C-alpha cells in the first residue's frame, strides 16, 4: 500500500485528528493501528489488513521470527502483493466512517464514553 497516494489513508488520519484535537503526538502510530481493521477490506484469507507485520516464514509459515540473519549478498525476492481495497469503507456515509473509527478507538481503549 502506498500511504502517500491512498486517499482513504488520509481520510482516516483526518478523522482520528478530530478525536484528539489538543493532543500533540505522532498520530501515524495510532493511524497504523486503526487503518487496516477500520478502512480496509479483509485479505484473501479473510484476515484484517494490518500494517507493520513481519513477513511469514517460507518454511514454517510463522508470523513472528524466532531468529533471522542478514543475507550477504542481499537476496531479492519478487512476490505478488494484492492491492488494498476499501469497498466497505467507500460504501459508508461520512457519519458512518466517523462512527466506525470512533467505535474502534473505544474498543481498543484509546477513547472512553
């Protein structure tokens, strides 16, 4: 996903800022937690899109590395990465989008009430 060119990424960012107008923090950390489950359609396996995950091991399919080592010289691997879709998000009204973000922030303990 190219966050610089994804309009939905920017839209979710602006909604998050509405809920924290006086807080001075790096909102990108929170945005990366909120963005996938709130604004992205599930992946081809039905799992929510998430950012900043380790890649799956080709040998054991584990998502968290037990160990790793640098390849020297570097090994380049071509993989097909499906595009992130926002069909559900795009079907919502502006109020529906705002409520979706609000509910997630509450569920995750970032907001109360």
